[in-house]
C-alpha cells in the first residue's frame, strides 16, 4: 500500500489568551465499583444506563441512573473470557472482549448470550504472534461493520522492544463464516526516537473515516484517511509544549517508583485526543512540567490537567486548565448531547464523581 505523506507547515504558533478554567456543564456520581479498573472503562449505553468491565472478575457491570441523576451498579453479567480481557463495543451495539491471546468473544447488546468466538491467526513481521489489541477510552478498539481497528501492543516484556518496529494501527476483517479476524493492513510508522520514552502507545480518536493519533512526547498529530489511504502529519505548536527528556528509570528496581514520579512531574506529556461532535472540536489533553512550590516537594495535584482545543482543520482555538483534580487519559467518555465525562482522581473507587465538559 502506498501512502502519500505530507507535513503541515501552515499551523503557526498562534499566541492565544491565557488558559481559562472551564466550568463543567453537569456532573454525576457512580457507586458500586468493585475495582479501580472499572473507572477506566466506562461506556455510554443510553440516557439511563452506563456499563463498565470488571477485568479481574470477568464481569460486565451495568450502572442504572436513579431519580437524582446518579448511577448505581446493578446487573452483572459473567463473560466467558480470560482474566484481564479488554472490553469494547461495536457500531452494532454488541459487546466484544479480547484476551491476551487475541481470542475475541462477542455478546449481544444485553450481554445475555455469547454469539461468536473469533481468533486472529496473523503473525506480524517483528512481533509475530506476541501482540495484543490495545484498548482504552483514549485508544479504543473500533468495530465498524465488518472491520476491526486497533492499536497493536506487545503482550509480554520480552516482546516490548519489537513493538517499535511495527506500525501503530492494524485493521482486521471480521469473518463470521470462519470465526476469524483476517489481517487487512497496518499504518502510521512510529517516530524514530519513540523508544527513548516510557513505552508510549499512541492515543487516537476517529472522525470522518480518519484516524487522528498522537504520541505522549511528540507535538505532532498523525491523521490517516482510510478512504484515500493518505497520512498527514500536522505540527501542533502547542504553546506549552516542552520537549521531554529521555526516560531513564529502570523497571523492577527499588528506585523506579520515585524516579518515574519525578520524571512525569517534570516533563511534558500528552494523554490523548478526543473529538467532540457537539462543538466540532478536537480536544488534546496534556500535563506541563510542574512549577516549583515554596516550602514543599511538588505533587501531582500541583500539575493540573490541561487541554488544547483545535478546530476540524487542527488549528488552535484555545487553551483550558482544569481546577478540579481530574484523572487523565484512559477514563474519559462522551455523553451524547452533553460533552466529555471526566472522573475525579481519587484513591477511593467505591463511588466516583464525573464532571462533564463541553469544549
């Protein structure tokens, strides 16, 4: 496949007003969470129902809204898949679950019955069969009719170094006749310096049949048009961007935790890109290096979540800095007709409050 690649140079560094503190348009709480991972995998079902997957108990949990507008855990559906599988929904409203061996099971909209079990026989050039579909709200697995789209990640520490040789996104054709996901194509080459950082998977959103992808350390948006098979690289020129240092913390050492914490506090990082169909804006979430605080050591609370707002041509519209201590990246999801729901960062997961922003 031949890709036409362009580098945008028209998006100059536009100096905008100082970042504002956006007010939320609404909020709600969710109660009855069993494990922390549930707050990272919420999905909107309808005006009265959310769902989230309990990775450790392999159960899909439905949360129902009461008269006060808050959600409470209700029905739990046990899923016939492996421990720590990933959950995603298709454009057919069915529920899909992928395990670490890339067996994908499909349940109906109510998760009452298992409909199909698919396998992926493909072996990638470098990763071979040591790969996994990478699923999070800022890096979704998409099921569009008969096509599955996903970021590809390694499925073991041993295969991590091979990840950098593979293209970021892969597509598969869903074949119910043979219970197989057939490999179609891959696209978006990784930046040459990506391995200098802390295993940074690409985050992406989908709009107008185009994948818009960003890496945590790079001030560039990669947009792949699936209709024309063309890749466009757009320099963002975020006025807060500071090129991060290489990540030198060594995993599985006593110093790793403190080293990683210090690194993330003092380096710029993008957390994801989302498209808001209400405002027709792209929302690019990030943290800037923390500012020094007199008399004490800075913490994550001193590093507020920020967002750069772009129009549909990826031109800057404005900047916002959130006063609330919000989680970043993997836990945001769109509420149709309202905006993006974003949870508070909290160690207590039994009840979690979400704030909705329409930017």
